[in-house]
C-alpha cells in the first residue's frame, strides 16, 4: 500500500471516468462534512502535501469519523485512536502501609492527573489551561487541551477526600461503586504498594 498526494490519483484515474467520479464524489462529501477539508479543496491545497498547524491537525482529528463516513480511509496516529492524548484522573489507593483493623481500615487515596501514563503536575495542567483549545506539546507528547474537562479534573482533585475504607477499595477491584468513587472511575484506579501486597 503506497500513500501519495491526491494529485497523483487524478493523473492515475484520468482515463477511468468511473473511478475518478467515485474519488471526487467522496472528496466532495467530505468537504461538506468538514469545513477544514472544504477549505483545502476550494484552495487547491488538498491536491498537494499539506503542512498543518496544531489547530488544523486537531480539527482534522476530530473530523475523522465524518470523513471516514464518506468512504475515505484515514491513517491516524495510534495515540489519538487509543485516546492516550486525553488527560485522565488516576487514583492511587493504599500506597502507604497502615495497621490493619479489618475491612473498616482506612487506606490512602491519592489522585493524580495523567496523560498516556505520564503523571502531570498542577503546573502542567495550569500551563495547558493557558493554551488555546486543541493540541499542545507537553512532556514529549501531544496532549488534547479541553479547558472545561481540565478544570473539572482539577476541581475533582481538590475536593478529593484523602482516604477510603479497605472494604470500599475491594469493591472498586470488582468494578462496583464505592463511596464517592463510581464504578466508571474503576478503570482509572491503581493499587499502591501496600494494597497490592495485601491483595497478592
């Protein structure tokens, strides 16, 4: 499979009217669904290699589902497909050793914000909040900047209580809601050293 600028397809299909019509109709539909593609088609830039700004790249990535619905196959980076460019809250439970008093034993809960497995400091988040929405390059990776989501995550971190009962921690292991942590947060919960040793 070879990837070439669109101008080569026009040359290749110049004697095959049917393929040319299919190609151009897909492109026409994509330009109706994506204002960015529409701009590139109208300016003629679409038929040559493009150098995108971070804002244009972000818009294009968000438009991919609509573009692919026209029959155009898009190659997109794995980090975008896996949502590893989004910031999430990870809650580390039971890092520090504590005396055990049964299931009511209180163990630590420490929230942190991460992107692609890399922890972010409050300063990192504040820097992202100062950027325009879209994509920003931080710690060697592209990060999606969504001000509303980042503000919510910071607020959630600030309002977090500092401990959880061992009973609720075990519920989270089973994917059940526990105290203030709902089940859908379960995928962002990690076991600290003490809890990991206790459960092994």
